[in-house]
C-alpha cells in the first residue's frame, strides 16, 4: 500500500516538468550551425526549436542527438506571425551541418 502511494505522488510530480529538446553534448553529437546570407538584415538568423520544443533565446549553433530531427528556424525577424518554418533531416554522429538562410527559407548542407 505504501509503495502505490509513493508511485502516484512520483508520477504526479513529473506532470509539470517541461519537455527538454534533444540537445547533446556527448562525443556522438552532430553540430548544426545557422548561417544567414541575407544582406542588410540586422537581426541574426536563429535556430528556434528542435523536435517541436522551443529553444529560448537566439541560437546560431546547437549540438543535437543523432537521428531524424525537425529543426525550426528564423531567417528573417517576424515579431508576431505564424510559427517558424521547419526542416527535417537525419543527423549523423560526429558530423557538422549548416542551415543556410536565403530570404525566408533555408537549406541544410553537411560540411
């Protein structure tokens, strides 16, 4: 009886924990760097989300867990509009990738 009470309390306590993006700092991570080719744009391009989880602040480089990932990105500042566009790709361990902005869209390339 005591075990079941503790289990319910433990599960209920986890319900309010926000999801964590699959960032990775191990040796097996893949590196993704945002590069903007938009002349005259003052605000930097930024990686906005990873697998649907918002990344707070401006991020030009992140380390991600290998595998199929969906990355949200911002090439041009939009103060109040639709959610940022996304790109889905397979990230390999120990590889570096560039997400290069051109206008409002971006293309992914492996280095």
